[in-house]
């Protein structure tokens, strides 16, 4: 196949990004927007050795699971890969993804149920972060196109609530009025890089301006505009990210107006979150996720539990309510501070939070005799460091509950643990990222001696 060839193929399955997968003359062709069972024409846009990427040109047949995407940016924005299929079809796709990763990467044979579904899979995000750029002299915000850093303007993200979208529009209007430039990734000039908005269970909002430099011109006017136009606003913060990389937030932040942290409540735990703290983006589904994880962990009043990559401490505090003692390990100083504050706020004293890298702290703790009965870990997408997995195995907890937003790295790590005296016994996906190709999965591993 060559670039700009038009090929007719039948779509057999979906790839990891929910793109259609077909074959032409022995070559695999990935076509975003195509669905299994469809007979299509595809334009070859990027031929590779043995496979190619194509663009959907025409449907000769249409899947009964195809729907009209409600977002006008669908197909251009790289965010929602599943809007063109029924919600039920997206759940089956995610079920298959978890199943395939566990079997092919992890060598694990385990029945995978359908992900826990959301009743209304729209407007669910409690945090929206949009990159900002200049387009024809005007500031625009949106999301990156698939596999690029080209911003696709989005005025009304259907995964965010209206208040969060209004906050972004207000920042853009302030930039336009006062000639505040967006940051340019190529020339490293300009100021505003991202706008982040957090909202909570009582419809309060925190707006975070992320810039490349410390100085914010017309700061008072920005705060005044946000206070006048954003419903439920309780906080305006500023974070400086002056490194020429893809990291969104800087290491610190300052409060321009209002509260330095946003209140949140999940599973009966009252907590506060700084702009830098990790928190699951879908609160109702996070509650389902945590309840399921707690059920799998099944701590008793005699148990010592460890929570790795503990963030603001929500899971640690939930575990502590059922265990003798809980220890959380988190690399972020700001998130660790939030966790300590949250423990005090909820009157939970049988906890300890350690501000350190899990790959450094856990092996040292185990060397000193730390032997948790249960370990819960929720690492970033890249998965856990091998030293963490070996330290867990050395501590020999009877149960490991592994939570992950990346089934591939979860399966990779689970394979290591199964080679270290553990057996995967149950899993449950949760649709935390509705309309996207991502899925959260909980995997239970139990020590073979049990």
C-alpha cells in the first residue's frame, strides 16, 4: 500500500484506541471511526511496514451500533474515541480490552465482566484541563488532535459541566481583552499554557491558570471576571510551568483569590484538594471503584494495610476505617499534605503517610520488617516499578488489589506478581472515562499459600 491509496476493507475488530481494524492484502489497517462489521473505503494516510493508518471515506454498510456523535469536534478532537458507537458497545469494547491485555500480556486466564456502567455517561468530569493556543490572532482552548499537539478548539466539552466550560471561556475573553498571549510550544514564547477547572459534589469550582512565567498581567481583572461569570467559584489559583516539556502543572501554586483547596466528599470521606493533588475525574464512578476495591481487599480489624501511590489519601482512609493501621506512600509533597489534613478532618488516627517514591520507600520499609497483610496500589499509567513489585512479594501480603487506568501495564505487572507466588483471582472494570477508549480496572491477586 502507498500513501493516498483508497482501499475497500471489512472491519473485524477495534484496536486499543477504539479505532477500526481491518486487513488488506495481508496488511493490518487501522481506521479511526470505523466499527466492526462495516464494509468501508479507507484512504491510506500513513503506510508502515506490515500495517497502515487510514481515514474513513465511505461506509458501504453501517453497523447497527453506530450512532451520530453529539459533539461537533468528534473525529478531530483526540479525546472521545467512542462517541460514534452506542454506550453498550463501548462497554463491550472496554471489556475486551481488559480481557485481551490480561491474557496476551499477563498470561492470565480470568473471566472479565462488563465494566460498571454510568447511568448518564456525560458531563461527569470533576476536572477539566484545556491547552491554550493562538489561532488567527485569537486565543482558543480545547484538546489535542489525535497523536499531535495541535489544539482543536472546543467551546462546550460534553464531558465537562457548563460551569467549567464557562470558566474556560471567561479566561479566553480576558486574554483577548488584555492581549495576554498563549504559550507557543515551538518558540517557547507567550504566557498562558493551560486552564484547569475543578468542581465538587456541591457545585463549587476552582480555576487554575497555568502559565510559563510568574507574572500575570491584569490579575485583578481576571479574578473579577471569573467571580462575575463562573457559578460556584470559590478559588482562583496560579501555577507556573516554565519547563519546555509536556507536564501540565508546575511544582507549586499560589492562590490569587479565595480558598487554597477545594472541598470534596467521596464514600463518606471529607477531603480537600489542592490544584496539584490527584483525584479520580469521575466522582460517582470513583465511589463505585473504591467500594469494589475495599470489598476485594476485605481488611479486618487486625490487618496492617499499605496503599501505594496514595495521592490525597482517600483509599488509605477508607482502608483505615476497617483495619488496625494503614500506611500511604505518595511522591507528591502537596498530595501528602492533603492526605494528612484529610486524616485530621475525618478524625482518622490509625494512619501514616510517607512522602517518598514508592520504589524507594517500600523496599526500605520491607527491609526494616514492614509486613502488610494487604497492599493496594494505584500507580500512574506507566505502571509500577519492578522494585515495588518485588518488595510487595517479599512482604508477602495475603492480598494485592491493583487499580489501574492502563490494562496493558497492569497486565505486565500482574505477570511479574504471578511469577512471585501470587494468583489473579478476580477483576472488575469500571467505566470511569465514559466516551473515551480508557477504562479503569481492579485486579485482585492472592498469595498462593492462602
